[in-house]
């Protein structure tokens, strides 16, 4: 398992007890996302508008089935089919839409010359697991069977996602492996939500968690799995860390902050992938909270986190 070094070093101030990266110090003032039923309802209604990508990138909505569609971004001027990444948005399995990731979807297209298919799928509040994974598998199948008509190289498909979407992507990799049909060649997992049992663990650094905490996590997992988190019998398609045998999965890149609630489960999943013979790069950002890259977009540490994702995709041939 590879561990990528940070070119922006983290130097903890010996006079300070703050665990936050110096460029992310304002994170200590950020509230955690309220996740009560009323707030979830409001957040689901407050759908973000899509970003106009400009003349160099095209975007279109393609309906795959009654429950899933893709927001497909393509470079405007391409010669021949391009690789594609199926992307799953975050939101704790409670809310979220592909439009919230338009900025990064467009950036991937511009930087690598690939297509990004951002999936719109059922959340836990729509239908319990594994509905999200089944929807995204239908989208993956569509890319593999219909990609040619959209200008996509059907033989070069990656999957990726952030937070809950990263968990869906990891679950999709397992589901696709078990189905035996179309197989993604790579999985890009950005601080993925992988293990419902995390809600049962004590967290010495819980007071530093920002963006997503144990209370949010319990609500998300309860909604998604349709029962109490940590109970026996939760499907690995819902909580990929539950899978005992990870052999045969596609290579992975996992990025997470050191003070993210998901740090331990992500690091352990990376270790287990490596032990199963699956190439995996774990990239840990010191002093970073959950979703830090969405809140501090102009900092060098966030720009570097983005470069690592681009480099990971480029290293496995996902570039035009």
C-alpha cells in the first residue's frame, strides 16, 4: 500500500493544542451539519443549481431508468472516445445531488480530457440499501453498453465518489465483482463512508470533528440500512467494510483527513485492500476534517488534495 507524502508539510505549533492544519484552522468554528428529519427535508428541497461549464465542456442529463440518471460532462473537442468516471455524490445517504459536485466534475474533464458521469440515484431516505448501489450499477452498465453513442470508451471505466458517495462507489465495486459483468478499472474514494460500526466506537478526538459527527453518522446509517447501525447482517453493499474478502477488486485511491470521523475506517479498508492484493494508495491529510476540500477551496493543502486525485487517475491511464 502506498502512502503519498504531503508537499505542504504539517507542522504542529508546539505552543498550540489545536489539531487543525494551519491552512484549515478556521475549521474549528464550523458547525456540524444538522441532520434531523426537518433539516434533511429542507436540504432535499434546496437543490443546488448546476454550473455552466463554458464552451470547452458540454453537459447533458441522460435518463437511465425511472430511478437513476446521469449528469454527463464531456470535453467539447475530442478525437475518438474518451475514458469515463462514474461519480457518486455525498450527503450522508440523506440528501445531495450531482449538481453539488459540478465544479470538480468539470475540473476532471478539463484536466484529464475524460468524461464524468455524475449519478442521480435513490438515497437512503428514498429506499434502503442496496438501492443506491443497484441504481449506480445500472448507470455503470449503461456506460458499458451505450457509452459509444455518447463518445465514451466503454473499455475504460472508473468509479468514484465522496463521503457517502465514496461508500456507494466502494459498494458498487463489490456489487459489480459479484455480478461478474462490467467491471470498473479503478475506484477513487474521497473520505468514503464505509463502516456503520463506526457509530459504536468511542472517539477521543470527537470534539474536533467538523462537517460530519457521530450523531450525523448514526442518522445516516440508520436511514440507509433501515435499522440500528452495528447490528449483525448489514449488507457489505451498504457498508463495504463488512466484506470479509476483498480479493479481486479494482485498484483504489483513498484520501481522507487525519481528524475526519471516517479516518480510521478508511485507513483500515486501505490496509485490507492491500492485504488482499489490491493496489491501493492511502493519502492522509494531516489536520483535515471531513469535507475540508469543499470549505477551503483556495488553500494549498486543498489544491494538493485535488492534484493527488488527478495524478491517481492519470497513473492508471484515465486521460485522453
